[in-house]
C-alpha cells in the first residue's frame, strides 16, 4: 500500500509545482500596478475626450438644424404670405409639408446610415437641408417654396434618427447620458434662435444666413476627415481594423480598449440619459405631459385675455411663459423617453416594422397638427391651445392606464408583463 501511494503523491506534487508561476509577484505590488495602469488609462481617456466632444459638437449641429427647420415657419408667416401672395391654405401646406418630408427622412435614413455609415448619413441630411434652404430663398411662388420645405423636412427627419445614434455609439459610458441629452438641447436652441432672429430678419435672409446648415455641409466634409466613424458601425460591417483604430482614437492612444472592443457587437440606437434609469420612464413622461398641459393652458389663457381685452399687459408675459414651460417640459420627457420605451416594449421579431410604423404615425400626426394649426387659430386662438392641452391630458390617462414601467427590467421580463 505504501509503495503504491508514494508515486501517486509524488505525481500530485509534481503537478502542483508545474502550476506555480515561474515568477512570483507580491499581491500588493500587483494590485498597485493594476491601480497604476487603471489610473493611467483613465488619464489617457480624459486627455483624449476632446475627440468625443468634437465629434459630438458637429453631430449636434444637425440637431440645431432640426430645430431651425421646425421654428422657421412661425416668425415668417406674414412676410411670406405678403411677398408671394399666398392664401392661408397655401401657407398651411408650406408649414406642414415639412413634417411629411421628415416622415420620409426618418424612415429612409436608417438603411442609408447602415450602408454608408453615420457620418455619410449626416452629410446626406445636411445636403438636403442646404438644398431646401436655397430653394426657399430663391422661391417666387408656392411650388418651389414647398419643394424647399419638403427637402429641409427630409433633412430634419434624417437628423432625428442619425444624430442620437452617432452620439450613443461614440460616447464612453460615463459621458453617454450627458452627451445624448445635447441632441434635445440643440433642437430647442435651433427653435428658439429661429423665433428670436425671425422677428428681425426678412424671411429670405433668415433662410439664407440665419441657419447653420449653409456652412454645416462644407464643415462636415472637411471635419469628417479628422473625426472617426462610429466604431459600432465599423464593427457591424466587418471593418475590423478601422473599428479598432476609430475606437482607439476616441478613447486615447494609451487606453486599453480590449474590454470595450469585446463588448461591441451591434450598434446602440437608444437614448440613455441617466435620469431615465434613476427616476423611471413613466414618472418622467407623466411630469413632462403635466407640464405640457400647463404650458398649453397658460398660452390659451393669454390669448383669451387678448381677445377679450383683459389685462393686456399680462397677455404677452403669459404667452412667453406658456411657451417656455411647454418647451422645457417637452425636453425632459416627451421629447426622448417615448422613443426609449418604444425600443424596449416591442418584441424583437417585429421591432423593426413596429418602430418604423411608430415613426410614421409620429410624423403623420405632426403633419396633421401643422396643417390644421392656422385653421384652428382662425376658429379660436385660445380654443386651439385648450384643445392641445386636452390632448395632453388624455396622454396622461393613457400613460397611467396602458404604458408599462420598464425601469430595471430585462426585455424578456417586459414582454412577460405585457403578455400577462
């Protein structure tokens, strides 16, 4: 028995010796080295965040263009109708056809972005905007005016998809929430600037010089040679070498990208501001919708005072307050959160079709609202905003009764809750 166990014990000891490392490293020293390496990587990433910021800046120029397109028709209505002798119906078509173009742009830019890349898709979007603004500037009748508005609408709808996708795909985790919210901020800036300078500039000058698009395209073609393409898209199309180079440029030449490189499988398209995950989807939508109701009611009340010549000094203040409340409330919830919820609640087998249909319905309703706005205002100025407030109040009821809370749940858990 003894002679039989000794060889087995010797063999086990030999295997243990083989498993030992050739060089013994003190654990504390190893931890210090790992900490030093992590610190150096963090410093490298901090040094090279300027590339992420630069790329994001030129992407959100498209968001600004979105807002500028959306805000153009309101301050220019009287000038365009007088100079081109347009009827109310013709101008309503001009104002609303923007959303029809946006509907087409939002649906078609996805395949384009998948085929030529995110940067290429933004170039296409900017080109449509520039062509549209030039057509509006040189328009001498309703047809070229509508063609220009349709082209800017296509660019606006395309930007609405590709800008948040590009930002989400290039930003590191610690910056993604903040940078993606810049998309909505710049849209609001574009709308506000159009409203403000539109009261001073003629409508042709506003179309020619008041919009960022007219130098956005040349800048994009020049800057695009210096900023990297989306690493997620490069990985998806199999350009492995370009993918690694782009990711390294975005994270820093000394940064360790191996872990993030392994995590990247498919493009990320959902917005992910941190507040959405902290507060939850439904509370954010409900607060936002409540603010929309308040904004509409304040604006409607200001028109009521004006029509009945009551407290005329307070009417403009109430109108501006109502508009600001509406814009702010839309930005914190209704502007972005429904798209996140949409990406979570649709089953994977119908997500593409369902998402496209939801986008189509969104822009169709936007067109319907834009087209009927002037007619409703002719019917009743304050009644129009009371009607809009009532629609937002119905949205609150719908969210409370129907929309599920998806915070902290896997997609499978969400589907199980919906099907229960």
